């Protein structure tokens, strides 16, 4: 799964890398993004790329309440085209969720040790995601999203048995291309990112507390440190 990530790149880099034309999101650098929080997502609206806020944890339009969001922070790539909450979103409701790193935990002597994963270039990338719009009992629209996960590459598998689908360059552009509607074409992007293009390192166990969000969380620490 993917349950925590970072987006510490500056807004100018995000806008440039993903050719964002309009921003409806109050962007800030974040060191410990957690489920149910509002996160930036990039969609393609009539050929214009727009960055908006989405609640992390998908609430399908047909859901009776928002509690389902706790179970839908991730969507497994395997069989996603058959899942009621996700299958109808694959054609039109795809988005990019900008990030520059994500956390996963491994059991070590003394407790669970978090690791941060990045691209070797340390540049911003995107998670492949899906979004939906739900109307709450008060009639307000709530935009929400999920991060798609896949089997891990060799680097991630040393820590966890899942990893988020990472998109860069043309793959990211194609993911939100409104002309791509074929299921097979969409599914072809849901594969592990090459391990040789990524790095990992241990970070402070303070990442485990969602209330913690500060720059030193992403600093490398010795293994088994507290």
C-alpha cells in the first residue's frame, strides 16, 4: 500500500513539470502527507491541466456516507477494471498526484523502521490516481482520490509487498490524456517503476505520527535509530 508520502518540491517545479495551466489549490511543502487529508491532484479539463484539492480516500459518487474513504486510499492495479468503486473511473476520471517521495515500513530489531523512497534524480513525479465527486448530506460536493498500487520492484520489495504506480514524462502526460479511453491502454501504465531509477534510505520513526510534519523527517538516519 501507499499510506504516507511527501511533496516538498516548490510550486514552480510542479507547475513546470506537469504543465499546469491553472491552480485551485493552496500549495505548501509537506513532509508527511496522510490519508483523509486534502492533497493536490492534477486533472485534464478540456485540454487544460488544472491542479485542485482532493480528499485522499476515494468516496464513490454512489456511496451513502464518507466512511468508505478509509478503505479506499489505495486501489490495487490487479483487477481494478472489475472493482465497482474504480472501474467506471478508468476511462475519464484519472489524475496525477504530485510527490517527491513516499514512506514504507519494515520490521527491524526494536520496532518498525520507516524508509523514504525517491527517484535518483530527487525530482518530482506523480502517482497514478483516480478521482470521483460525491455529494454529502448537506448537498456539498466532495472531490476525493485514490492512489493506485502495484507489485513492488526489487528496491521496494526489500521493505514492502506493494508500491504506488509512479509516472514521469510522457507516461504522466498520457495518464490524464482525455483521448485515452481503452481499458487495455490504461492498464498498460499500471506497472512497477524501474528499481534502478530509485533510491531508498531510513528516516526517523517520528514519521509514524501523522501530527508530525517538519523538514527533518526526510533526513536520513542510522538504521534502528529512534
